[in-house]
C-alpha cells in the first residue's frame, strides 16, 4: 500500500553510475586495427554485495529508520522461511522458531503486514502472524521499519515487519527445486504413535475428531454432565483410543518448490503478467528434554516438587504454500495486481515424559509416565487487490490503494494426554515401564481436548501523494486512510477419562492406553457408580470478539538544498474492541457483572504524530533523527479470560479483562555511510519511554504448572545501540582476500519496567508475590549478534557463507515467591551454506545448520528449568531454471 519513499524526488542516476555502485569494474581495451576499438567491461564482485546494494539504496532513501532484506540475501543464508531470515536483521531475535522480537520487545510490541496490509493470525497464543508460515520462495523482500511514521499503524512498539511477496516478473521464469535433509537427533528410531490417521499431507483424516454422538450432544447444549455409567461407556466406545507408542525410523526431510511466471505485451500500452509458486515440505525433529515444574524454596535450597527428568519427543511438520499473482499494466502509469495466498501448516507432536510429583516420587517407590499428543492444523487464506496509479497531468500525482480479505483457521482436533504410574514392586531401584505400570487411578487419568479458532480480517487503505517544487524546496505531500475490521470465534471442548468409574482396577495395568481400553475390554467392562467420562469444559472456554480500526493520516516530505530532509505528520485512529466470553453450555455471554462489561469492551481514539530529520553530511553519508508517539493495545486473547498453553513454556496463560493500552514515545538517531562497491556502515541509538507497558506475571501454582497472567506495569523504558556493516576484505591483500567479504550487526540494549504488586492484584484478582518489581521486560535480550563470512569464486561457480547468530539471555517467565526470573539462555547458532553453479541454469546447495549442536535451555536461580536438545541439520538441494 505504501509507495516507495520519495519516488518523484530522487535525482536520476545514469546506468554507468548505477553499475559502478553495484559492482567494482575493471576495463580492458583490445585494438584490432587503428579505426576500431572494442571496449570490454568485466564486472567482478560478490553475489551478495550486488543484491545487498540494491536494498541498501532503498534503505538509504527511506525517511524513517528501516532495515530491508532482499530475496537473494535470504537465499544466501539458506533460511527457508521469513522467521529464520528475519533473525539476521539488526536488533531482531527469533523466538520458538516462529515469532520475531524487535529490539528486545515481545511479539505483542511488533506488528506484521503482508504487502502493506494487515492479515489475521492463526495462532491463539500470539497476536502476530507466525512467520514460519511464509516460505522464502514466495518472498521478494522483508522490510522492518523501526521508527514510526504516520503511514504505519499506530500500534507500533518495537517495529513493523512488512513481508513483500513476489510480483509478476518482467520476463519468463520457470524453475523447480527439490531438497532432502537429515537431522542428527533423528539418527535412531524416533517416537511415534499408532493413531491419528496421518499421511504424507499431514492432515487429519477424521480419526482424531470427536465422535458424532458427543459432537451432537455439544451442538445441542446437552453436555456430558450427569451421565449414567452405561451411557458414558457407550460414548467412550466411540472415542479414538489409538495412542499406543511406537518406535520408527524417521523419514528424511523433503522439500519441493515450483515457480512459473511470465509477462506479455498486448500492445504498446497494455501489459499482462502472472506468477504461480507452490511449495511442499515435510520434516521430523526428535529431541530429549528436561522440565522442572512447581519447585519449592526452603531457605536457600530448591526442592524439586514436580519434574520430568527424561522426556522423549518427536515433532512432525508438513507445510503447503501457494501464491498466485495476476497483474495488468497500462502505459506504465496504471497497474493493478491481484494475489491469492494459501498457507497450510500441520504440526503433530508426541512426548513421553518420565518424572515425579510431590505425591508420586522415587522415595516411595513410585514414578510417573505421561503421554502428551499435540496436533494442530494452521491455515491462512488471503486475497489482495492493489493498484498503483500515476497521473502526469497532475504533476505526477500518485494514488495507491489496497484491499485485503483474509481468513485464518487453527484446528486442533483430539489433543490427548494420559498419566501412568510405575511402581518399583521389587524395591530394586528399577522402574519397569512395561510390566510394573498402570494407568493412573484418578478422575483425570486422561484428557481429550478439541479446539477451533477462526479469524476474519478485512483491510482497505489508500494513499495519495502529490509532489511540488518551490525554489530550493522539493516537497511531497501524502494523505491516506486505513480501515480494518477483524472478527474472531474461539471454541474449546474437553473431557476427562475418570478411571474411578472402573470397578475392576486390574484392567488398568499396562502402558498402552489403546490396549487397556480396547474394544474387547470395553465390551465386558464392569462399572462403578461413577461415569467414566467427565465433561470439563468450563464457562469462558468459548468467546467471540471483534475489532475495528478507522485511521486517517497526513504526511509531508521536504528536501532543502540537497542537504536537509524533513518528514513528518500525524495519524488519527479510532479503535474499538469487544471480547465476549461465552458459556458453552448455554451459549450465553458469561458477563457476571457490569465491571466485566466495561472491561471487555472499550473504545479509544487519538492523534499519533511523528517527525524525522535527515542531514546529508556527504553524498554517501547521512545523519537521521526521529521521534514518534505510538501505542500498544491488548489483543483479543489478552483481555479474554480463556486459558491457553504457551508453546514456549507449556505453562497456561490467562488473559485479564481490563488491561489498558501502553503509550510509547519513540526516539531514534542513526548515522549511515554508504561507501564504494556496496560497503557500508551504520550506527544507531534508540530510546523508548513507555507508560503502563503490558507484561506477563506469574501467579502461584495450586496443582501443576503456574498460571501466567497479563497485566500492566507502572512504567518502562528500552534503550540501546545498533551497529551494522558490510565490508569486502580486498584491502587486506591480493589473492583469496579479493573473494571474501564480511557482514554483520550487533545490538546492545537494556530495558526496565516497574511493577506495583497491589495494582497487579487488583487487575488479575490473584496473589502477586512478585520477586523483582523492577526488572527487564519479558523477552528482552541485552545483546544480539549476527556475523557472516562470505566467499565467491572468480569464475562464479562457487559461493559459500558461514553464518553466526547469538542472543543474550532473556526472561520467559517472571519469578515469584523468592524465585528469580526464568531466563532462556543464549543459543549460539552457527550455519554453513555452500552453493555450486555447474551451469547457467543449475544450482546445488548444501546447508549445515546448528554446527555447534547447541541445546535450548531455560534457567532460574542457577537451576535448570527446561532443556531441549537440538540436532545438527544437513540439507542438500538442487534447483533448475528452465
């Protein structure tokens, strides 16, 4: 939707000058006779530097601080999706392989756009799009704007990520690529389970879905309450029980991508084009984990009340993605593009966990074995129509507009967990998980969970730009508007298997749920007076929500005497949001009093100004400063009382009605030097002053993992310095140094929030024994470092990159009751990418990921809270351009 900055004001650059900027050149002259001189131009340089310079030119011409990564840069590092690529950008960190933190601020402080439009998210635990959904094959570039401009949404904290997808090509393109890979953690047999009906598409065939009989009861609001034992047994017979564990060899990772596009000139005025690209990938990741839950503090000693010291896990993911783009251009002045984006992602995870609780521990000769299955299908469908129009008769006035209609779905049918108890019958310290084991004798021996989330988002926006020249002043005025309407419905159902409903406890012996409750066993099962199924769906598990944002803005861009640039304006937003929790049994709003109503529905409006000043020290050097006022509003999930599991910690999180908006004042200062042959360096400072920042707090656990709540701190601030560079190494000496370059960035920053315990109690309604009332913000890393060493051969047949990334420790869970905050430890990621170009049409790529074999770890009080092994991945791919 946003037109490239200063499209009409930039002075034209000759082709020769552009070529000299892109690549260093050497010129040789050959003379065949006195009258004829043939000039030969030989261009030398690195592939990355050539493509990086193009995006550097765009960054240089931006009025506000921004970082941009092009498709070739993404290909150079071998990242397969937008999430992996964005962690290479200055000041950005990747969390859970899906979410991007900008300048150390959590995902709620960052916004994501697709081709300049807002789109819905299929993830119930985050208010931003999981960026692993977007394969790199459909991405043209990634733009991260770090200082606020009025053309951006006012909900701007750390920054705005704009994923710009590929458009119609200027000439025919047709290529096919395929890749296979392995992971060292998959070297032996991996954990799997019999049920699920999973095939190569990754999608559920209906096996996991709840039975028709139970679904009909839920639909008719006749829940599984007050069942007679025989009636409950009949319902249980229709439930999928195939969750017996198996060991199988892992299939190799696979990836296939096809791209085809072309453009045609109908006549001198009309031009048409299209682009189609599709990708399929499947991968398996096995891991060993450790998890500590609900510890107790006795003096200075930590007592492990609940822990799993042996966890085996396997996650299988399958993704489908397709992009269709159609475009028409008239006279190079009017262009309309239509894009259809379809993204599907399926995740199937099984974990077998051995450990102890306070009541079931090794001292008493007991040990627990939990089985946990998490399956989800995430889909995103987006239709986008956009136009760009230039009107020469009106001083080359420009009009841009975008209409986007998107729908996201998360379908999680039949998530399952069960608890078994192992007993050391022989008292020899050996726990036999095949013969001395039985299904837990409890009301919650097993649980089935069914979840559905539907988001629909409609976004329309336009910009009008008008350039003018007045003496030494070159100006451009821009006005625009944006209208967003978002609706969400969320539905959660669950029921537990109550083994107290079984009269003969001996049938519970065994380690396979499907065998314990096989069809033959259920046909002859003797029942007690208690039903074997308990419906544990509660009020608030369902909710409907809506959000509407109407925005208008005015922005002006002034150049003076080729030395100064002033850009500023203001945005007005009218924001309305309502969240209505439902009682699934009555389908009525669960609003117990007037306070609930006022907290769950609110409206606010305001003006959000911004100003940026750029001073051109030299033709290739500039200094820019900016200030902007923005907000971060609580998302739908954060004001709903519904509880969901955080995939980072497996801890439950509950929203808090009444959470208020965070007001932010953003300051940026950056010096940039764009040198010869694409070499460049920049140094930036930033500071953010926040009022009532939205944060996570922990409430004391009752039974099981602690509950995380959303609340407002009193105040907060974030500040830091960013350094970025690209430099060839030819200055060191002749020979191989001419073929090497290095690029990288480092961010050093800090943050602090101040919390009020009493205010937290009033907001959340729970005790808040917060350990540190002054601490860093959740998710903030004090440093982020990216380094890349690149090589390109003289003949252009070989290229290689060694890529390193590390982030500083960051708080994932704030501490309570004397425990320190829980920190995710630094992860040192070292990858290698080698490319071989045997001919003009072919590319062979070898990528080795996580060479150091680092593990993911979370610690508190110098004690390990969680750990997860990460293997070294090796992938070989081949691409052919027809």
